[in-house]
C-alpha cells in the first residue's frame, strides 16, 4: 500500500531524457552483440562442424571457456585483466561491453550453428556433389541454408540472452538503461519507480523482440515445418 | 520383346561410355567390390540386379566418384576418371544420379531444385534455367508442380523431380539406384515410365533395380551381382529366363513379379 501511495509518476517523467539515453545505449550494445554473435557463431560453428584443423580446436577451447565461466567474470577480465596483460591498452568500457557480449553470444552461437550444420543429412550434400557442386558451393547452397534454419530456434534464444545481458554492463559503468536507473535510485532513492521502469521496459522489449524473431523464424523455417 | 525395340535404337552408336577394369572397393575389412569389370555402351540401358548388400549402390557411387576405389580403373567417355588429379566436380556434372531416397533439397521449390546446379555451377541465367526446367518438368509430367516444395509432393512425384534435376545438367550417363524401392507400389509405375521414355530417347543408363519386368522390357544388358562380384551377365531376357548360375537362380526365385509396363501411364501422377 505504502509503495503505491508514495509512487511518484512525475519522477519517471522527470528522468525521461536520461532513461531514453540509457535505452539508446542498451539498443546499441544489443545490436552489436547480436550481429557479432551471429558472425562469430556462423564462422566458428562451421569450423567446428567441418573440423577445420587448428581453428576447430581453438574454437572448442573458446566455447568451453565462455560457457563454463560467469559472464561477469568475463566482463571484468576484459575490462581490467586485458589492459594489464597488454600493458598499455586501456579500453573504453563501451568497447569492453561490446567485446564481452560478442564473445559470450558467439560462444553459444558457435554451438548452435555447429549442431545445425551437423544435423544436415549427408544425403543432401551428396546430392549436391553429384550435381557437380564443389565443397564450398555445397556449403553455401545446401549446408548453410538448411543448417542455418535448423540452428535458428536455438540461436534466437542466444540473441535474446545477449539482449538481457546488456544489463550486466552496469558493473563496468556503461551508461545503459539498467545503470542509469540504478543511478537514479542511488541519487534520489526512487527505488520502486525505477524498478517498475526497468521491469516494464525489459519485458516489453524482450516480448517484442521474441515476437518479431519468431515471425522471422516462421518465414525462414524449412517449408515442411512452417 | 521390348528389348529388341531399344536395342534397335542402340545399334547405330556403340561407343563405350563407361568401363570398369578390375575395380576393388573396401570399407575396412569389408571387400564390397571384388574385381568388377564391365562396359556400358552408348545409349545402352545397363541393368544391375542382386541381393541387398551385394555392392550395387557402391558400384554406382564409385562410377560417380562419390567413393574412392582402392584398386582398378574407371573410364568415362575414354578418360580415366580414377586417375590422380581428375576434376571430380567436372566429371560429376556429366554423370547424373538418382537416389533411392530422392534427396530433393527440402528448402527449395521443385523448379529451384531443378535449376540450382545449372544456375550456380554452370552459371546459367535464371530465366533460361527456368525455361529449360519447365520443359524437363513437363517431360516427367509435373509442369504444374513447379512451385511445390518437396514435402508437398508424393514420393513418385519427388522422384520424378529428382530425375528432372539430374537431366538439367545434360549428363551423358544416368545412374539410377533403386529409385522405386522407397515408393508405395501404386507410385512405382509413374517413375518407371519416365525412365523407359528416357531410355527410348537414347540416354545411356545404369539401372540398379528389383523391377524384373522393367529390366526385361527396357534393359539391353543385365548383370547379376553377389558379394561384390559380377556373377552372370547377358541379355536381360536370357539371364532372367535361363540363368546359368545357381546363385542367380536362387535370387530370381525369391524376386517378385510386377505389373507389365504397358498398363502404366504418368498422366494421373501430375494432378494428385
Ligand atoms: N559408407 C560405408 N561405410 C562402410 N560400409 C559401407 C558403406 N557403404 C556401404 N557399405 C557396405 O558395403 C556393402 C555393400 O553395400 P551397398 O553397396 O549399399 O549394397 P547394395 O546397394 O547392393 O545393397 C554392405 O556390406 C554395406 O554395409
Ligand atoms: Mg543399395
């Protein structure tokens, strides 16, 4: 009751510009993270599935490292560990956040695409070879469109996780939505107002994103699964 | 009967298209092809029969370079294709194969299945490819199914699209690996009719099949394979009616009779 009684709508309105600014950064992080995770996952997933020497093994280690450590540790490692290790470099935290999101999403997506490519029945590749396709053309025309579609549902879940992980960048002071909301809490003790903003915004965005991607998924799915 | 008909067509040109010399293929300890010699002449329908596991599929896959051989040589149109450094993709473009399981690309419409290799490998413009594909789909009685996806087609229709897809590359030789074995019995005829018409148009064909009626009526030459060897070879009617070898006799006794080809037509296949 007291929460509702003291809930100050006008405070949210007051903070609208700061919050919008934070939301913009969240979108930027998510866009870069998802695009990067797609590219990394596609390339390394293919390297894993087709056992391209060296790259495949390195990708395997990378995937294990990322999947078996907390993402917060990865963020700190990149933010503080890497500049130390490389001595001179001090990365901007926005860059660190992007790298962390791409590395995290890329690792999960590597597995998604690996599984997708491996699930393409061999007989389709053989049919292509028999028609005179070379190995690379077979990959581009057969394995990629079929395996990519098989990988779609699981990679969509990865993209949604990448989006939600942007909130963790609060830990390295990137001015994304969660962080600006937290700053407002620290400054003005308007805890409920800001938590409400965060909950409603993330829920709406993730739902919308999911709905959009599922729509895309339905359009891209193999014809027999539409 | 029918064999004389197609033999007459085969008379004028008798240049050899494929020759196998002492071909050996092993999977580990499994000696799957054990010294196979055979010659297929131009415009000939060369039928291969034999029990399951005797190496028939492997034989076709070796001719198409989908499997490497351990010993022996394979010639295609006078060129040794098993030599080191042979361009497998270029050779496979000239040899069509149709599989038991159709293997149509599931993400593409029938017409795109037919045109894909021509467009991507031969760089044929899409308009020209579509035009040619429609002709071929018409030939197999499926013009109006051009826009259907494989899963929307019956097995017999899928198999006919697969034949059109192979023909699109204008092969000099067509390999058929038990192409009716995965079909419901009532769909077998429509595929066999397409193959018969193709044979009559002068295509050189190697046909692995259990359809003895087809072998007898359309085949020019027939071999019986068992345990990786050619046990018996001759005119289809001779081998099927008067097998010399006991193993052939045993095998034939177990094989079934099917409806004569004259009773079948591909008309009903298109509008199912
Ligand atoms: N890729 C493969 N790896 C191992 N063994 C195989 C492979 N393909 C076929 N074989 C074996 O080769 C033998 C002949 O198979 P196949 O050529 O398919 O016979 P058919 O087509 O006459 O039934 C079988 O014993 C089969 O198990
Ligand atoms: Mg077989």
